C-alpha cells in the first residue's frame, strides 16, 4: 500500500462536466461524493473538483496538498476546503480542519477552524452506510477558531504561490497524532460541519445523484461538494480499514506543479517552518516506470 507522502488521486469530472454529469466515483453509502455540480441544472465547477491529494510530515508539522482541476479557489462560489482526519482508522471522522475564502498565497490562520466530534455522532452507527434521516450535531466543538485557541498556531492555509490550483494546509502533528487516515473536501453547497456525515442527514432520494444512469439524477439537496476516499498516513493498512483508498492509480490528466518550499507568514509567533517540496509533487511516473522514459514537463511516459 501507499507510504506517506505519496500522491493519491480522485475522480476527474472535467471531461463529462459539459454533459452535466460525473463519469463515476460517487458512492453515497460510503459518504463519498463526486458532486462539483450545481443543484438541478448540473453546471460544472472546476474549482470544486479535487483531482490529487498528498500529505507530508516535517517534524512537528503536517502539510496537506489538495490539487484541483480549476485554478481559482477564490471564485464567486465561495468555496470552503477541508481536511478530515480519522484517528482511530474506523471510518468515523474525529477532526475536521476547515478553511473559508478568501485564500491568499501567504500562510494564514485567519480563515481556518478546527472542529472535533466529542459525542462521536458524525457517522451514526455505521460509517459505511447511509442511515438517513439521522439526527445529530456532527462536528460539535471548535478547537481552533481563526487563530484563536489553546494553540494559536494549530492550523494554517494558503494557495500555492506558484500554482493556485493547489490548496495547502499546515497543521500540528500534535493535533492528528502520528498515524491516521484522512481525506480532502471541497464544499460550496451545505458547508456545514454540524451536518456531517452528509449522507446520514438526507436520503439519496433527497440528495439526488450526479450519475445520469441513476434514477435519482440530477443533484437536489446535496450539491457543489467533492471529497475522496481515505488515505493512510503513518501506518501500513491491512486493507480492511473502512473507506480506505485502493493502491490503483489512474493516469493523471492534469499537470500540477508543487511550487517551492512553504514559507512562513505573519500573524502568530510560530508559523509553519519551510520544507523542501519537489517541483512537481503531483506529477510522478507510474509505479512500474516507463519503457522509454518519463517526460516530467508533459507529465507523461515517453511514447516509443
């Protein structure tokens, strides 16, 4: 399975966006959504379409990267982005790091919140099934609120200064622990951590579907949201962990540059330290290599 620091991939809906549908990737029972589309008319929003995600640890800090198809996280849709962490590896989210616009190329804590689920009701009784309609308050406690909390440096966000299609989060490893599962979020619809998990708050009939062959198409109550499977970090999975990403890697369809090292920003005494990030962390050759070599500038194998 994938070691920490490896790039994971989510479904790219840009090819079928003009057809007002997702190609695949929707698994409502598992709270996995491929819905970068508006309600009813199914307009496609590339800045909500997650295509890659990666996490790197450096000392006391974790750096999470969310690669988008679009390149303007500050579009008029007012997109929220987040990182959900499952510390117990049981499919139930424990921590939600949530950021609101505007996003700048400078590290900031001013638009970041960290939520906890203290009464453990984010996934109902079964994290791998929709139990709607389920009452609950989802993420019910704010640990960190726009730079305020017991640790004023706990979580940061920025748009990559060299590639605005990449959102970057920095958060203390003391928050997450050494090993956990995690996944990214992009949300311009409900944007409500108190309603997690979304698939437990409404039925598929109420939520609608992004898949044209599904009788619940088009999107209704749950729209303009994208997330992914859960990536492992700091441990070797057994393969039985709920919501775990497989080790199958689709061929990247969009080139992502990673920019230079994250740099410190003003606002609190101890911002994230700089680390070295490869120029193209989201553009890697396939695990088996390429017969005729790898063209990093085009992000593809050389065809002989």
